[in-house]
């Protein structure tokens, strides 16, 4: 197991991803310790109660903007999973400098602290919004990806390796459209920006397991992209709010009709495996060589939510949502 007997620091650890990561890792992966690094003392208190005070969990109040606190928190850490971010698109548009401080400057701080503390591996959780971004959130995640991958150039002989994972919307995570629809239907209607809209979708469980698998696979310098299904926004509305009135409000500023996980340009230096893609570095820093059994992608390939070869049925959506609705 890639994280067995390892000390893990999880930035943004009280978020939806962090809590599911802790749940799966503690139950199945036997880590030595998981350090939860986040800003919210009350959320940390709630999480500690949820896990019944598991002695393998430690809690650090801190912000990725605070370089000194990150340095202290990473002392003795083997693996960093960097999931902290400001991720609400409208909030980032309205507070652009704050988004930059957390999503970009925070990534720089994670890199510096990991290098100087001789952390073995750092893997960041990115988003499809980082691909050909049209909003500030996506732009900050694009920069964060570039920073993490280029962080390998700064490692020198330290041995620290940096990689990223990139995937689509997460079902029922905080701030997701599922949560929005569930709140709105109490008013007797839901809002849809455009009925043609498609998105990639993944469950929290699948996202966490993908990241854990990638910790084991990573050499550093690569971006991992899972093969995941697409869905229409109207289908999720049918499942979550059947029969509820819909109001079409038009695409919001900074929103795409369809999302992209792998561009044509990236596909030119990527490999395809059974259930994921690997975007390899264009300019390797240290003898990078990935598994040779991955297939090269055909010319012109791109991985878009509207041209995906995997689509969710409404029955599958119901299974993914589970008890949420």
C-alpha cells in the first residue's frame, strides 16, 4: 500500500475530500499518522468527534498562506496531499486577490516547505477548471499545477517529488450542484444555466481512491487524469429533483458549456491506461520515464465532457448519489 506506515499531511483536511480521505485511509491503508491542516477549529473539533478521537489523526490549525506554520506542520512528514483551495467560482471572481493568495501563493508555500523538510512525495488535487480556464478559479488552479510540476526542478538532490491529479466535479461535495438543487427544491423550483451543459462526474470515494493510487504510481512531474463518465445537467436535475419546476437563467460569467480534462496539446505527450491518463512532462527534469505499457494517444485526441465515450444513466446517478437525496 502506497501510504502504509507513512506520515501524511493533508492540507484542506476538513473539507469533503479530506474527510473522505481520512476515512478510507484509516480504515484500509494503515498510515502511521494523518495530520489534518486547515483553518477551521470548529470543523476540526467536529472531525475529531466523527473519528472518535482516533490517535492516528492529528490536527493543525493553519493556513497554506502561512509559510512558517506549514514548515512546522511538515516536520517529519513523508507525504503531502495538497487539497486546500478557494474553489467557489463566484467567490473567486469577487475576491481575486484572496484566491491568488490561497491557490497560488499557498502552492508556493507547500512546495518550499516540502523541499526544506525533505518530504518524499507531494501530490496536489486539481480540477478540470484548470484546463483552458475561463474564470479566475480555473486560472489559479492552472498556475498551481504548473508550479507543482515545476517544483521538481527545485528538488535537486533532496529527493522530493511533485505530481498532480486532475478530475471533474465531485458528487455531493460542499458547494456542488447537487447540494444547490437540494436546497433550491424547497423553494419549489431549481435554476439551470443551460440545458445543453455537460460535466465530468466522480464520487468522493472514487476521487480519494484515485489520489491514493496515484501516490503509489507517481514518479514526479506527471499529471494523472482518471477516465470518468460525463452527464447532462438536466439528468442530475431529473434524479435529484424529479418533477420540480426549472428556471433557465443563462450561463454565468466564467462558466463553460462543456468541460475539458485533457487538451489536444496535452494529449500529444500523454499515455492512456485502462482507467486513467498520464500527462507526461514536456521537459523532464531528471530522467523521467513512465511505464511503457501505456498507449500513446492518436493525433487530434482531446478529452471533453460532451464527446466522452462514457455516459451515466439516470439509474447509475441514483446509485452514485446513494443516501444524499
